[in-house]
């Protein structure tokens, strides 16, 4: 039997934080039709019945955000220096209404939802994170996507005086990523503005980050300042620096090993160094929802 987080929960079920940490409360749900939360989640193996969202401390203190350093603890230590208000996002390229959009104005025009997603890093660890955000598709509809657009490109803030990691040539700064348009429009793809019903912390990509739960975490670009609609496949930082290890699509695929380690199993952050590893699920467990996007593709080559 498989367990699935459903879309029957309301804000009352997902806050405060203590409610998130009791998975049985989450599974119980609330009366149908109460309507704010639309929770997307993977089918969970029966052995994962006790799986629950990670704590605030785990989520905010074990991060990848190389603009603040390459250690998992560097973002929490250094990201407080990043200024996140005011914040605007340049949206350009093949759109009807290009321009610099104030983040407050964007959020005012979006429907915020709370979603619990399995989130996986390429180094074979995973978290379960309760995000607050809105569907990227709604933002694209707001600006109007022109005929001929096939991809969506994203760019992270590049402010060396506030982001010490950018003073080192780890990557070609600013950090950039991209999705195919159908991936970007998928209802599981969200722009996150918070977690645990609190504003998104700087180290987790404040004030606006991408979340694509069936892909590895590095596809979820943080602190976004630019979104560009393009005809051609956009620049993707990790793919450009090492295409052998980081494909453009970056879908979670346990049958394709990273050249330096297996991706067939994973360990949940917070379980301890000697916690039981579990099998990695194809598309991070979201295969029923997203596998159709990749029909006909060789996912061992287009990884």
C-alpha cells in the first residue's frame, strides 16, 4: 500500500509548526472544501509511513547556497547580510508585458498555497519541506508568454559585497538556471516565498526561489532577480561548468549514477549519520504527475 499526502488540508492543519511535525495530523486532513492548501507530495512507500516534514532548524541550517560558501552551514552563517527589501524581478524576453516587477505587486496578484514537497540534493540527501508559494504558471500568465517561447531562464542576485561566496570562482556568477516551458507551467512547479508559514529565510533563497520537486535541488534557483522567456535552451550554471555530472534536465533518476557516487539511495536529513538509507524514487516520487513530460526521451542521455 502507498501513502500519499492529499490536497484536503487547510491552513489550520498546516500551522503552527508543531502541526507539520505530526504526520498523522497531516494525513487526517480537514473537511473537504476548506480550500487554501493544495499539497503536492510523492507516493510514499509503506516503510515510510512515519516520514514527516523536517524541522525549521534542519531546513534552515543545512543548505546549499554557494553565493555564501560551499559548506552546508555557510548560508545560515552569512546570508543574514543579504538585503531582501525592496526586491524587484526583471521579466523579459518573449513576453507581452516585460518590465521590472516589484515582488510585493507580484505576490498581491498571486494565490498563495502551502505545499509539502520531498526535496532532494544531488549528494544523496533529502528533506521534506513545507513551502508557501504560488504556481509559476500563474506568473507566466500574468506577463503573457509569446508564441515561440520554449524555455524559461532564471538568474540569482549577484551582490559580492553581501554574498562572500561570489568572490571565489566556484561558478560563473551570477547563478543561472532554466526549465522547459512545459516544466515551468506544471502545477507542481512553484515560486516559494516562505516555509512553515513564515517568510523565506535568506539562506533558503529569500525572498523568492524556484521549487521543482521532481528535480535535484540545484535546479531550484534562489533569490531570483530575473526571469527570461527564450526560444533556445538557456545557460544553466552547473550544466555549463560540468556537463558530465550535471545535465540540463537534472531529473531525479536513481538509474543514472553521478560519476562520483551512486544515486540509488538517499538519507533523510535529521535522521542521524547512521540512519537507514532508503531507495531513491524515480522523479523523486512524482512520476505519476510528471513522467508524461519526458515521453520518448532517453533519460540516461538527457539527464
